[in-house]
């Protein structure tokens, strides 16, 4: 199933089409490339990183809205957020 934003082969298309093509916007302009499926099993370092991110995600989800606001305010002051 395709998940492409904008008309195909247009100036603003982005996303993937049926694990066959990927549309993206680069500094040089619109780009279309073949979908590349990673091969091989994840390394120990990759698995450790994924486990760490899963732990941090769970910890974030368990915070109250007030506790999250403290971190969000700090991120805004440091210009680390995009909203």
C-alpha cells in the first residue's frame, strides 16, 4: 500500500509506494529511489540501542502531563523542539 503525499512525480511528492519506490525532497530537488530492504540480522549494538529507546519511551509515557511540560519547556528554551 502506498503512502505518498502529493501527486507522483510532482515537485512535492514524498513517501513510499508499495515498497518499490521512495519519493523524497533533497537539497538538490525531488528524488525518486528504489526501496532498499535491510539485509541481515540486527547487530548487538542495534539491539541495545532499540532496547534503550523502548525503555525511554515507556518512561516518557508514564510521566504526567505536568511532568512532561517541564521537559517540553526546557526543550523550547534550548530550541530543541519543532512545535
